[in-house]
């Protein structure tokens, strides 16, 4: 009996801690979020007190009620998904000295990626082949920007080590893709980098640039890497831009890389990005897919040569 009660209590406390934690993380998002969280916290406190009171008055009756009323697994899961969504939407403000924070963002990014990677709700399948699958979904922001969320899988004839080395070679990346205008490393330590990437004008899009953390974690035959935009005060690219450039936002992107054979890996990519574009999805979705296909072809040619 008491075990169930303390279990519930523990759960309420952990819920409260999560809300407190996210509130500290999102100070910039301001008052509105805070007041919502405060309401939830007040409600939870009230709820907890109510349960405590009734439990003391009549313990026998209430136990069953607890069990029936709430599915605590669900409670935990919903809060978890909200926390992950907040993490993805929030672009952290850091300085190059804050390596611990950067690693923490990396770790949380990996947790977020593994959570969102197989949720397919709302995605449209645009291509299905043996070695290439592509899904896309769009979400409109209050400013009417279209956030594109892509998921795709493909294979490469290589090992995880060679793949990681290839990805770290920004000069080579730039050579391989002539829409890249600048690709710079601004921090590099083991499995953590800060990169600056700038694209030239491509088709319907004026120049865009990104400043983001890249972080990876290896576990045996698997590897997970994530990228997430950050804000850094007074950041200056090494190669200054000649034209007007819009800072785009990589909310979360990442790859799950699995070894499927000797010299063969399977890559599953998730990419959620605000390119600060207001064009209708019907106008951009095929083009987005074709850009990815071209990129995959470049990678394949590189590893097959
Ligand atoms: C991998 O190599 C094999 C044999 O050379 C080739 O037939 C196949 O198309 C390659 N696959 C990829 C994904 O590059």
C-alpha cells in the first residue's frame, strides 16, 4: 500500500523537477512559459496535498482510486515529449569557453534524436527504394516560416571510422558540394565541434548560414551524431561574407549510423531545420528531396572510387 503511495509521490516530485529544470533552461522564452509552468506546478502541489489528505483520512478506499485514475507511465511519457520538444525548439546561447554546456547539449541532442527518429506521424513518403527512402513533413511557425522535417535512410560502402573522418574533413565537403560557400571549424575537441557553414544562393533561396554544435557518441557497431544551432555573441566567420546572408536554424539534425556488413553502413538521418523560408511546401518538397539525393550520390561516388 505504502509503496504505491510513495511511488506516486516520487512521480509528482520528478514531474516538478523536470518543469523546474526546463524553466531554468528557457529563461529567454520569458514570462509566458514561466507562468504556464507555475500553474502546472501549483496544480501538482495542490493535487499532491489533496491525495495526502484523503490518504490520511481513509487509506483503504483511496488506493484503488490512485491506480485507476492515472496511468503514470503516460504522465511520464507526455512530460518527456514536451521536454524534448522544448529542447529542440530552444536555441542555446553559449560562449566557446562553455565546453561542459556544449557536451550536455550534445548528450541531450542524442536523447532527443533517438526519441524523434521513429515517430512517423504526419510524414509523407516521397521516395522508397531499396537503398534510399525519404520522408518529409512541414510545420509552420507563428512568423509563417515553413520548418521542414526530413527523414531519410541510405547505405554507403564504407566503415564508421572512414565515414566519421570524411565528415570531419570540411575542406573536402566544400570541394564536393559547390553550393557551399564557407565551411569552418571554430572549436574541435574529440567528439565535439563547433562549425560554421554558409551556402551560396541556390534556386529559390538567398545565401543562408548556420552556426552549430556537432557531437557524436559511439557504441560498438553503432554511432549517433547530432547537430544543433547555437547563438554565440559577436561571432565572426573567418571568411567574411560579401553579400547579405540569413542565419538559418538547425533545430536538430542527426544521423544514426549502423554497421550492416563489412565495409557497409546504413545511415538514418533526421533533420529539422528553419531555413527562414515562407514558400509553400508543395514548391519545395521535391527540390529538397532532390538535393538530398544528389548529396547521397556524391557520398557514394566518393566511397566507391
Ligand atoms: C557498393 O559496392 C557494390 C560493389 O562494388 C556496388 O554494386 C554497390 O552499388 C555499392 N553500393 C553503394 C550504396 O554505393
